[in-house]
C-alpha cells in the first residue's frame, strides 16, 4: 500500500492517491519527508476558490493555456472561440486582450478542451475523428485517429462548451476525455505524449448527458453537473472506482467554456461568462520546493 516511487518527470507518490510534485530526487525526498510529517499529502479537492479579478474577454467560448509541464514560465496561449485555426500568444496575463503573436495551427480545432504540454498544442481536429499534436516551435503535426468516437454532428462530449475531445494534464501526464459512438459512457485515454499513442482506455461508465465539464487531478476525474454549478461526481482512474466529491464551482448562469487543471501550479484555469480567471484548489504547493 505505502509504496514510494519516483519518476523522471519529478513526481513522488506514496501509496494510492497521495501525490507530491518535486523537481528532482532531492526535492522528492523532501516531499516524502513532508508526507511523513503531515501523515501524507491528500490530493483530493474539497473546494475551489476563484481569483477576485477576472480578465474580461470578447468571446463567450475559448480556451486559455500555458504549458502545463513548465514550473515557471510566463507564456500564455489563447484559442479564441470553439472553432478556429490560430492561437494567440501572450507574455503575461494583463495583456491577454492585446498581444499579438499568432500561430497558425494549420488545421481547424474544435471545442474548448485543448492543452499545451511540453511545447506542443493538443487539440481535436474539427469534423474528424482524430486528435492532433502540434509542435509550437517545430510546427510539426502528428495525427492520432480515434475510431468509433463521437466527433461531429452535434453529438458533443460536453455540450456546454461544444467539445468532443477534452485534453487534461495531471501529475502523471497527458489524458484525453471522450465518448464512444456506441453508448453514452465517458471514456478516458491515457496518452503517451512522446509517441503520441494511447497507453490505455478507461470506461468511467458516467453518462456524458449528466456532465457539464471535467478535469483530472492526481488521477481523479472530476465532473461538473450539466449546469456547471458544482462538481457532483469524481472517478479514480487508477482504481477504476468512484470517489466521494461534491463542491461548488460558481453561482452564475453564464456559459462555462473551460475548466482545466494545471498540475505545475495546482490551480484551475477557468473561462466563465466571458472572462478568464484562476481558481485555487487548496492542494499542497510542493512545487514551491523547486530547486536549481
Ligand atoms: C446527424 O444527426 C441527424 C439528427 O440527429 C441524423 O439524422 C443524421 O443521420 C446524422 N448524420 C450523420 C452523418 O451522422
Ligand atoms: C462502458 O461500461 C458500461 C457499463 O459496464 C457499458 O454498458 C458500456 O457499453 C461501456 N462502454 C464502452 C464504450 O466500453
Ligand atoms: C456575466 O458577466 C456580466 C458582466 O461581465 C455580469 O453583468 C453578469 O451578471 C454575469 N452573468 C452571470 C450569470 O454571472
């Protein structure tokens, strides 16, 4: 049960669902000591708290991202609207409305579920049953076909954000949430980001009709209700079993376009009612132990 492991990506974990993020082996050891001191770090979210100053946007739909693998980097990208083929690049948040370095992603993206991870932009290629890894520097496109999935004709995975494939990065790497065209169960694939291939697929059995949005933290998938007001269901992707979770997300009625976890910062990025903001998760910030 209390196995202790280190991975090269700098994650130390103790037992089943207790994680810490550490920059190297020494930091991982420190993380372990902290685990012991505090009787192990919990990695289950109990509530979230939104930042007080949202930045207003022009669009109702969109995604804003930074590189989820970087510990400290002031670089943001925005995919405006739920369909398009350009990304806007920003050096800091305050200028989110007036950059501009634009990047042509060469193919149309669909939805608001993209991520940037290790220098690549991951997105759903609109109108096709395939997902794309696009190197932001290399401009190289890699394609992964997702057979027997819902990808067009308004059969959304998440209706509220017009999304068929929702990418997520957590402490253990890259995932994609999607649905099969055979039934309404929410499926999750663990992706190998190097080879851009599927490592495993997990059937959460949770109906997409009940879900507004979803994000993954420490291998636990959190679903919001169909109005995106509360997290009402959570599922442990490693144990393949439900987790007890319930907390408020927001009180408004506006459209929640995006809700994504950033394991490097332990916060959620939110695009809600035409504005973007952070939400703290209350999880331990072991990444503060970042070492030279
Ligand atoms: C798209 O949806 C409509 C209505 O649900 C259905 O009649 C049609 O066959 C679907 N088209 C495709 C290509 O799946
Ligand atoms: C997911 O699991 C449910 C319940 O066991 C099953 O009915 C459904 O067919 C499964 N879906 C897929 C795509 O495997
Ligand atoms: C959405 O934002 C606008 C102003 O930015 C505000 O007036 C409105 O009350 C908000 N709507 C909801 C449902 O929160």
